[in-house]
């Protein structure tokens, strides 16, 4: 007789169901109004099911039922941490671990059924393609969750993905179509489709994408993965690079170089490349993404993403032209406008023309100047936040930096504005995070696209502000004109300040008025805009 049921199925509870009727009863008891509690119960039961001693047929039935339930609950749980800067805080990391655990437990459960086919449950052989596709899909979803928090995919997940595909290929199941609509927009797929979906997701270089872009790529691949095939030998040599994957390795697909191993499989990408080129051409002609079946998104953003994917998938990332040189330089990183402003001025921010504080007045009376200790005391924690990084390599357009022991106080997001100072020459560079990876030891790798090496600190006041804020200035940065790249002078402002035609008051040595023109770039902690004097 089954043990008494825990209504929600807590993390410490045993398996709460043993067949389809008991699963339905457990599901009805889930606290559907509390998605956090419901997902915790799901994660606990996924772990319990992975280790339960049940007949293989019953395990398959329960895995299918749990998988259908998991799709919406996993998506809801992931909202807690998606788009958050790294490293994740303890609560967000716990939520992420639970989501990964569900996919990992599902993969392990289906993987165990593959073993059962050769032993106690030969009747499952008729469902072999479906079971293997489910294991591949769950493994790929666990990998995607790593991507979405910019964590490097562990070697163990790559080995598992390759092993499952090798089984499907050896058993002649790779191309057999199966039905899978749980969390997918396209129901028809195969083991090869699930495998290629995971390979192409990684080949798209997710560390250089926003979370929203990753989700778009995942959705597109539901249809596009079927355009790609795997072959034991490369297609006829042409202008396109040869992309291959070694199923005996612990990494994904990449440019085939040297003498690939005998087990290598080659990605035939011509059909996918043709679709990408046609989509880019249609978007340039003015057709909408929705009209092309690409979803609702701005046309220029869609064209840029399609072009980027063509470079990554069909040209092996050969779009980068800059030559890189070794680094090894120790630098300090300022993670926001306030810290960058402080790094440029070396002193606390104060309102232009504002009165000095009582402590400053005391220093002036006693010393004739404001002491360094007084100035430091005025600096907010946010302004003074800096962290030591190492520049691994550099090029004309940017830097690759590493922090092996990041502070929880300094968290990094994709397209975040950073200031980088070289202590040896005191130069401060301004750039945005274009690549972001958290390695398996917790170190953060950042690819920084350079904006300028000579920003200027100033104060800005928003003329549209009302109430107490109307007269207040805040920190801003001036990026001088870049004649070589034909870029006009621009302002770096706090998020939410930009509106076309808005008037700002700036203050350096004197007050001046400007009108905002165009938004050049934006990120989680800045807006970069063009302007004209008034």
C-alpha cells in the first residue's frame, strides 16, 4: 500500500504517485495559485521518480505525464532568474538549480528506459525512437537553461547528448518522426532533430545573445533544425566552411580543422543557409518578421539576428575581422555610470552650484581644502564599487576579461555598460558587455565592445522631470565624436531618460542646453543618445 501522500510533495517527500490514477490525484492537489510551491513539488517528484523502483511501462507513463505538466511550470519558475545579472544570488540560483534538476531527472528517467529495452522491458522497443527523443530533448533543455544564465554547458551534458544520439543512429532511429508538442510550437520531430537543435543552439554562440534572442532562436529551431542533416563525410568542398561534431567528445559542433576523427559527423547546412539568406533579403525589402513567420519583433532587430545566425551557423563565426593579441593586464572594472563617473573625477558627485556640507566647511576652515577622508565618506557605495579583473586578450574593438572570484556586489548583465581602467596609465575605457560566460568554477568571462577610451564626466538635468527631481542633476557621460568611425558625439544617460526631442541641461565648467536626437544603444544600466546644442 502506498505511503500517506504529502499534499504538495515537498523536497524531502518520497514519490507521491505510483500509477496514472495516483498521479492525477497528486496533480489535483498541487497549489496552482502558488507557482513557486507547485514548481518545488514538481522538482521534488521529478527527482523521486528518477530513482523509483517501478515497472518500466509505468515509469514511461509517469514520465510522459510529468513532462506535460513540467512545460508550463518550468517556464513560470524560470521567470524568477531570467535576465538577472550574474552571478545569481542565492534565491535565484536555487530556482535555477530546481529547473535544471527537473530536465536532468527527466533525461535520466528516459535514459533508464533505453537500458530497460534490452533487459526487463523489451516491449518498450516499439517506442524506442520516442523514448530516445525525449531523453535528447530533456538533455538539450538542461543545456539551454545553462545558456540562459550564461553558464558554460558542463562536459557531462555534452557526453550524455552525444551518447544518446549515437544510440539512435546505431539503432536506425535517428530520422524516425515522433510527436512532441510539450513546450514546442511544432509537434513533428525526431532524435536527429533534437540533437541538431542542441548543436545549433550552442553554435549560435548564446554567450553573445540576450535571453530574448536565445528564446527566439530556440523557437526558430523548432522548424529550422529539420533543414539540417548529419553525414559521415563532408559535402563537396565549396566556399562555405565545413562544420562537424565529434560524438566521442565533450563539446559541441565547430569548424572542422585538421584531420577530424572517424566518428565525426558533418552538418549539411546549405538548406538552412538558403532560408536565412532569403529571410534577410525579404526583411531588407521591408517585409515584416510576422509576415515571414518569424514572430512579432522589430524588423531591424530581426534582420540583425538572422544575419548573425548565418555567420555563426553557415560561416563558422568567421564574421570577426579583428586580430587579437594576448593580454594579461590587471584592470579595475566600474559596473555602472555612478562608479565610472567617480573613476573619472576621483571625487563624490555633488549638485552643480550646491552648498558644501558641514563636514566640508569644517575642513575648509581648518585645512583650507576638503580632505581625502571627507571626500571618501561622501562617496556612495554604488559610486565606489570597483572590482579587479584580468584582460585575457584585446583587439582594436574590445577586450576579453576574466574575474575568477566575482563579488556578489558586482553583478554583470548582457549589454551592461562597464568602465575599465588600466592602473598603469590611468586610461579609462568605456564599453558594453557583448559576450558573457560563467565557467564551471564560477569565474566570469566578459567580452567588452569598446565605445571610447576618453569619456568625460558631466552632470545632467532632465527638463521633463517634475516635483523635487526637477531641479536635480545626476551623473552622465560624454562620448566625444569618433571621426575615424564616423560616429557623432553622444551622451550616456541613466535608463529611462531618452525621448526624441527632449531637452537636457548639462553642466561641466558651465551650464548648457542640448536636445536629444537618436537612441544609439541601450542596456540594463544606460542609454546612449545623440544630441544637438540649443
